[in-house]
C-alpha cells in the first residue's frame, strides 16, 4: 500500500505540474475554448480514476490547450506568421506539435543539437534573405543570358548571412543555367584573407580560367587578363565566369590599385566574368572606387540589414525544426533574439548564446541527477519516479538558462565601464560607433568632435568645449576604450575604437536616448 500511495502522489504532482506548464504556455487561449475543455474534462472524470481527464488522441493532437508543444507553437510561430504567412511556416507548426522533449543526458541528442546550432552548419534553407538573394540572382541571370560582364557589391554588418546567401545564389545560378539550356558558368569563390598578398587574386583568377597557362616574366597575371578581355577572338571562346570575392576589404591598399583593377576587369569590351564582392563597409564602392562611378561603371550594391528579433527567432526555429524533439522554451528563444537584435543583429552571436545556454542546462541536469542518485540509496523507487518527472519537466532550455548565457556573452568589464561613464563620454562613444559603421578603421579627433557636436545639436544638449573634448578622448584612451595616436596637433590625432561595437551597444541600449543615437 505505501508503494501505491507514493505512485499516486507522483502522478498527482505530474498532473499538477503539467497543468501549470500548459497554463503558462497557453495563456493566450480564448476563454470560451478553455471552458469547453474544462467541461469535457469534468464529464470524463471518474471518482476513482483521475487519469480519465485525458482527451482523445485526435482532440489532443489538434486543439488541446494543455499541450506543451502547442504552447511553443503559439508563442513563437504566431509572431513569425504575422510578418509573412506561407505554407512552409504552417508545415513547420504542424511538425512542431508532435515533438517530445529532448534528453540533455543523451550523448547523441546533445551532439545533434550542438551541430544544428553551430555556425559552420549550413541550414538546408536560408530564410529572411529571400529578397536579397533574388536581387543578386536576377542580376547574374541577366548578365549570363546576355553574355555580359558586370559587378555587384554585397555589404552589411557581420553575421547577416552575406556569404551563406552568395553560396546559395551560386548553386541556384548553375542549376538555372542547366535547366535553361545555357552554358554553365565557371564559378570561382575566394576568401581574400587567404591571399598572401593582394595582387595574388589575379593569379588565382587566371589559374581558374586557364589552368595550364604559364606566363613569361615580363607579363603579370593582371596584364594578361586585361589583354585577354580586350580581344574578341580570344574571349569569345571562353565560358562566362562568376567570381565571388569574400572579405573584399582586405584588398584595400594605400593606392587602392588592386581593388580598382579587379572591378575594372568587368568593364573591358570583351570581358566574360561577373564579379560579386562581399564586405562589411556599406560605402566601400563610393570611397574606394570613385573612378568607376565617374565612368558610369559603379557596381550594383545590395545591402544586408542587421537581423531583427522576429528574423532571429525564425532562423533559430528553422534550424531546430530539423531535430525530432523540443530543446528550447519559446520565451528563452525570444529573450535571446531580443537581446542579440538590440546589440548587433549578428546571427552568429545568437547561435553562440544558444549553445552556451545548452551547456548551462547540461551542467544543471548533471548536478541534479547526481543529487538524486545520492538520495536514491535511502528512498528507493520514489526517487527514481521523481527523477523521471524532473527530467520530463526540466529538460528544455529555460529563460533563466538563456539569461545567464546572455550575461556571459555580452557582459564584460568593458560593458560595466561604459555604463559608468559620464553622459558626454557616452555620447562621444556613440559618435565613434556611428562613424566606424561606415567601414572606416580610424578617424581624426577633429572628425570625431564634429560627429559629437552633431549629436549634441540634434538632441539639444549643450556640448563640452574643445579642450574638455580632448581631455575626454584621453580618458577613454587610458581606459582602453579608444586608441588615440600621436600628433603635434590634437585635432589631427588618429582615433580608433578598441572596444567592440556590440559591447558599446549592449551597454547603452537601456537608455532610449543612446538607443536612438545608435540606430
């Protein structure tokens, strides 16, 4: 009899906890529907058998407000569907309903979750970048059909899907050319950070174009390509070539010759290649390729904006939908997306935070199971059942896990220092962050002062004097937030931002004034 009593008490605890979880997940369920469910439960209730409250499988699978999976679907997917309804999202919601909770103690499941959330794992579909991919693909299709050279520049903040999207565009273009009966282009992708010197990119292009070609000492690869694309006879027999140059800003030299010559190759009369350059700086083409603009050959620019909260949630959900179990509570994913979107909109940062939250859950589960195992020697079967109930209700990554992971990722001594700075030093930092977002690596103290004055004037805040501004720059230099160079004239000293931009944004995002300044 004691064993039966303990079993019934465990079942009561499970049902009570399940009701609490369902009410927290299904808070948005209409009152009329909830009352109808309660009425059905009362009709089916037996004075002897409490578990008779359970509904039929059909009712539970489709419309039960007490289903944890339905709670997750309503919490996350309703927000995503409100932005743009599509059959794909409906399919995601339907498949999400029937998933069980995962087991963090299962080595295979833990490995699969970590792999799904790893930056190097390419998702099967790239969402939230359909418009940008379409622009690039249409540009490439048009040039391929007309056998016409052209250049395109893809820019945007780090972690906004630029490189991944261009990989997909490359595959789409090759498949489209095959289906359209056109000659498939030669594709050459290169990360410019892998080059030993900037001019080596022309050797790489020539090697891809003509692998067996050997040049004599007097002709450089660039000169050979220029001569090749100046003659109709030689160029007409070659295939069209698609060149994707990632981290393009590494080709920026003092005289800007390499970057200019690379884009100029697409302007030759018989050029046969399409160039897609990828970098973070939005105004790179304007600042470093002025001659192309004067020749009316400025590359088409496609900008990838930072991800919003809803976009980050959707991308995380797409990755997690490939797993056959539920890993995160919807509130935890929303917290992660909201904080990352406010700080930088960097999807790589969001993935890193999610992996960190999983590690925190894993450590918590390991500690809890260890305590239960030590207590099971005294309490026997009861603790085994309690451990099973604990595992069922606590296997998801919760908000508290995510909060700790976010704190570990974003909070640093630099963040605390920035938060404690006087207001005008914080405005100075905002000025620097806004200036460096344009792609510049440094600026003069005079330029920074001008940017600072503009913010103060726009916000109707009296600015500090010139001498005090120079003093603020020195203070931020001493604290390791800015780096101020040497010069006889204070206004000509070069300034660089040593603190990470995301740290500055995260530190100041709680104040509406600074949040507006940084947008």
